[in-house]
């Protein structure tokens, strides 16, 4: 249990460093310290699980688990008043960021039967929206009820926390451990409320965090339908987990009958066809490549910097290795971004290889779903740490995954 408590302390430190690390350690050292703290959580996770039996039981407690699900929802609902104040404090996110204006434009175009993927004219510039359908479609919930766009993300996160709470309630663990685990995902949200209010107010990352929480909850509960649901939600909202999917596919192919695999990946493929390929991509096959180019051009602009002297604002936060890579890599901004992406891709492939090796090496000691959860946390973390451009609000996803990883340690009875 000491390992789990240490991991919990590291999670708290991780959340603090994401917001205050550069203040204490400078923008150059903060990424390394944050990376080591985040990596320490993953190392402790595998150390903890490799020393317990793989076959944890999940007693069937339908009524009790439903109450735990309600408890999960309430952990997010408790933040309602602070978020209401936050929306009042920043009533016009478009003054600070172009994220929500693009997402809202995509939904509004879609609701009028127009093509969502086209340049969005804004007062200062004309960005090309790179966001996947399940990132902007939830705005329809807010539109339906006539409320602030950002409440849709809050509602989805509450639902995701309920799903997570259900699987926490199903665990064969002490009540105190389940209560502690139940509250962990809300810690990242409170971190933003306390130290990153503007980032939370001007983004819609809370939706992405909700999707990843569903996926992580399914892995925690070792429940294929929940995992598949989370997988589809994540895949159709942001492509961050593309390097992790082959690991899951490989393990499922080894662990599940072929007919189950056909159904799983058939459902995932059909979702992509129905929600992206048929309605949007076939209308304009250039949208994906255009979106990637726009995002890459944005990263190059960040590396070049803005103003005189030029400043790379995303690197000032000290939350990823952009500023360190910029100091080391040769060439102009475009070449440096290319090298950063090459390094990022190489690390993702290395982690994928490690995951497959670990599956065979520890097959008798580590449940494959627990392995996938740990590797999801590691791969998303490395993706963001070595990305050419990481915004602070992206890391809400990492905090959500870290909370489930720590929960997985707390919920072990030994």
C-alpha cells in the first residue's frame, strides 16, 4: 500500500507542477521534473501490479455499483458552482482563444446541412478547423438546451465519472480505497479551477477528458463494451491514441476469440465510416491532409515565436520538451518541428514495442487490461511531452488517466 500512497502523492505533485512548475523550476527544468514525476507514477503502477495476482475479482453488486456510479457523478457536480463563476468570469472565450469559435462554427454549419470543414473567418485570422466530429458534435447538447456551450463538456464529464464510479464500485476492495479512488478524476478539474482558470474557460478539452475517462474506466473494469465505447469516442475526437490502438488490437487478438474481434473492430470501423468518412471525408478527401498541414504550420509558427523579440508562448509554461528541443535541434523552425515529430514518432513506436514485449514477458503476472491502462497513460504522456506543440489544457487528459492508474493501485487489497 505504500507504493499506492506514494503514487497518489506523485499525482498531486504532477497536477501542481503542470500549473506552477515553471514558476518554481524555470521553463527549462520544469518539463524534465514534470516528466520524471509523471513517469514515476507509471513505474510505481507496474511495480505494484507485478506483485499481486492477475485475477482480481469483480463481485456483482448491481444496486451498490449503481450508488457508486451516482457518487462518481456527484464528484464532478460538486464543481458546478465554481464553473458557473468561471463562465461568468470569462463570458467571451473568443477574446482569448480560437478553439471554441471554431468548434461552434463546425456545429452550426453541420446543423444547417453545410460542410463543417472549411476556414472559419474570425476578426484576427481565418483558421482551418482540425477538430474531429465527436469533439464538436456535443455542442448540440448545449444548443438544444439554450445554455453556454461549455456546459455540454461538464455534463459529459459527469456521465463519464458515473461510468468510472460504477466500475470502482464493482471492485473487490476496501470501502475507504473505493471512496479515495472515486474522487481522483475530479482532482485534475479542480487543478484547473484553482490554477488554470483561463485555460479551462477557453477550451473544450473537458469533452476529450470525459472520453478518455470512459476508456480508462473500461480498462479498470476489464469490460470490453465499455472499452470499445471509450475507444470510439477517443478515436473520433482526437488522434492521440493512434499509436496505442495496435497494442490493444494485438492483445485482444491474443485474448479473445476471432468472432469477438471481428465484432469489436467492425463496430469501431463502422463508427468511423458513419461519423467521419461518409458524411465529411468523402465530400472533400483533402480535409484530413489540410487539417494536418494547418496544425503543423501552427506548430512551426509557435517554434518561430511571436512578437519582437519572438516568444514561443506554449513553451513558456514548462509543460513539455518543446523549449528544450528548440535549443538542441538544428535548422529553422520547420526543420526543428520535423525533427520533434520524428522523435515523438520514434518514442511512440518504442513504447508500442515495449507494450507487446511486456505482454509476453509478464503474461502470467500482469492482467492484459491492466497493462493496456498503464501503456495508455505512458503513451499519451509521452505524446504530449514530446509533441511540437502542447497546450496546457491538453494535460487534463493526462491527469484523468493518471488518476485511474493511481486508482488501480489503491484498489488492490494487498
